[in-house]
């Protein structure tokens, strides 16, 4: 596993981080770009996932700071959500060796398609707040740790899952939900990062190079959300969720992929 990467590779990782940070601040799913980029740079899959938590944490911290500084996050109300999301991610990262990957691999593409359909067609997709179905503290002690645990074990789409919860259960408008999702996502990234750091699985040079780009991209993405609101968030969440679903479903070893291959083979053979 390379620890000292060539300068051109580090520069390429920085560019990938810039694009991923912009997308991640708006719709989540930055790992769709960063993890493959880290693998292409020569990291093994475990190191790529661990290193991605370093740049992801810095990127989400950047976006969270922008939203909080401009008053879009109520830290007094949201700190329990951040805390429980972080604790959930720590537990998830510790459970990584025994996690039922095949079950999640099969279910995750379907969940991401459901997210895309909800953002595409739900009449609740606006910047206006709606009726609250669950208190912020209730969300903090029910939904946040579950999504945090998922983020610690797997990760793709966690930002979108936080956002959906804020919209459906807390009645947040899209921009407000996106801002608060970044805080929760930062906390769960930080929690799992701590476990990976203790395990010595992070390639620091790669993570910091990508983090620089992701820091800048996340700031740009946060400002774009504040400027365009639902007009930008809605199509980007739909696009990113569909791309993540396709990428995960088409991965060899995924039960959905294997079932499709067997069905196609039987059709051709028949």
C-alpha cells in the first residue's frame, strides 16, 4: 500500500476531492467519486474506505461551518443528533468485520432508488417547513444513530438518508434539511474516522490531498445550496442516488447483479 504518492497523483486526488466535495455538500454521495479515485491511486479497498473518511470528515466540516456561520443550523437543537450519529458510526466501524455485507449490498440500491423517487415526485420537496411528526430529540435517539451506524459500516447515501429523515419526520424544508444533514454526516464521519485512525488504515498523504480539494468543493457546494435551494438539491439528489444505486447493483458479487447475470445467461442459453 503506497504511503508516498507521486505529486501528479496527489494533484489528481485533489481535483477529484473538489468535485466530490461540491456534490457531497448538496446531495451526499461524494464517495461515488472519491473511493474509486483512491483505488485508482493504488490504495487497497480497505485503505481507500478508511482514507475516504479523512477527506470526507474535512469536507463535511467545511460545509457544516458554512451553514452554521450563516445561521442555517440550530446547534442547540441539533447537537444530540450529531452526538448520537457519531456514536452510531463508532459502533458501525467496530462491527465492520462482521457486518452482513451481502444483505446490505442487495438492499442498498433499492433504498437509493426509493430516495431518488421521493425527491423526484414528493410534493414535500420545497424550502418551506411542514408539520413536524417527530421531535428533534426523538430523531436524535432513533433515526440518527441508525444512519450513523450504517455510515460507519458502509457509507454510500448516508447524507441523503439524514436529509430524508429531516424532511419527512422533522418537517424541515429542503435547504434546512440539507444543512442539518451535513452536521449529522460530519459527526458520523468523525466517529468512524477515529476507529480507522486507531487501526492505522489511513494513507494520510492521499487523504490530505483529497481533503484540500474536498474542503474547497464543500464550501462552494454549501453556498450553491443557499443560493439555489431546492432547484439545485432536488435534481442532484435524484441523479447521485441513481448513479450510486447503479454502481452498487452492478458490482460483481452483489446479489442483484448475480441474479441478473444468471437470468440473462439462462435466457441466452434457452
